[in-house]
C-alpha cells in the first residue's frame, strides 16, 4: 500500500515539530531549519507514492530531512565562514559547553546524539533513520556519551 498525498499531509503535520527540532540541531539556525524542513516536505510529497511500507513513514521522511540538512551544510561551508555564530537553538541544546561538545563529535556520533537526545527518537528509530544496524546505533551512542563526558569534565563510573 502506498501513501497518498492527503494522508502524507496529516502524517507529516504530526511529526513536523520533531523534524523541525532535528533540523535546528543539525543546522544551528532556525531560519535554515525552516527552509530545510520545507524542502524535505516538498521532496517527500513528490515521492510519497513510492513509499511502499507505511510503517516506515517517520524514518523515511526524517532520512529525507537529514539529506536536505547535509546538502545545506555542504552549501553553507562553501559560502560562509565556519566560525560564524549560529542563531539560538532550543534551550536544552543552547548551553554553550554542551553545544560545543556535541559540535566537536565525529559526524556519525553526532547524528546519533541529536536524534536520540534532542529529537526523541528511540534506538530502533535512530538506526532506521541512519540506515545502520540497531547494535551500531547503540555502540555509537555509548561512544558519543563517553566522549561527551570526557569533554564536559565529568568522571565516568
């Protein structure tokens, strides 16, 4: 069964806050996140009839968003100075030490942290979005948390 455009609109609206939060954390800018979300929804709408398993709708649309965010980051790196300060993001991510520590993580670990802790995805959903095995997502999560503890000066037990 395929997702029709009317059903797409309702399902996309239901996960839009989660998608927006994810885009803000990836791009560090609310305006860039809004543009990325619009682009992802546009691309998703045009491809919604190709989705064959409706139960994967959320991870499918999130994957589209991540691809749009990655494209935007590459485009911005060519245009903007990397040291430019981003706009304020969500309160939970805005604490400067945490934001800087997450920003320093390798991309594969940063992706897991953002999806798990700031966008509210489960390990299974995170693995689906990133198209990696669930065990790999769990391992990356552990490694990322260890690095964050070291970076933020917390002792591991």
